[in-house]
C-alpha cells in the first residue's frame, strides 16, 4: 500500500488515495511556495526535481535535489518538501516500509 496524505484516508480505493496524495502535495507546494528574491532579480527559472523518503513513521526524510536548476531554487524546493506534513506510511505485507518519491517543482516567473 502506498503512503496516504492526511485527509485522503476516506477515499475508497488505493488509486483514489494516491491521486489525492499527488494533488495534496501539489497544493501544499503551491501554498508554501516563495520565489527566491535573488533568483527573481536574476530571471532564473526552471523545473527542480526533489527526491525524498517517507519513512516507516510517515515523516519526510532525506530531501535532496535530483535535478538542479540554481542553488537558490534548489534550496527553496528542498525547504518546501521538508514542510510536508506527517503521513500514513506505506505498508508491505502489513509492515510499515520507507518509500522514495520524486516531485517536480516548476519555478516560473510571471
């Protein structure tokens, strides 16, 4: 079973829970996102990929940049991922197991 984002527990199927998980992560990123001022002034934009692990307790650990754009954007992307709430951990044969995920965060100047 995949990890469950808080608030997605009531969904009927695993697929619905996972869809909710992805939507909630994107919502969280959108809400907590702050474009770094230095990057804005320099006109830096792009897509940063952040890899992280949801451990056996449901906590976010080991957030690292898988694909970098700029150190300022990378730092903000890792900061956002580290603010994700505690989740229901993934289970395999009834035991909680750590699971790695990669999330793309698109930094775009408007």
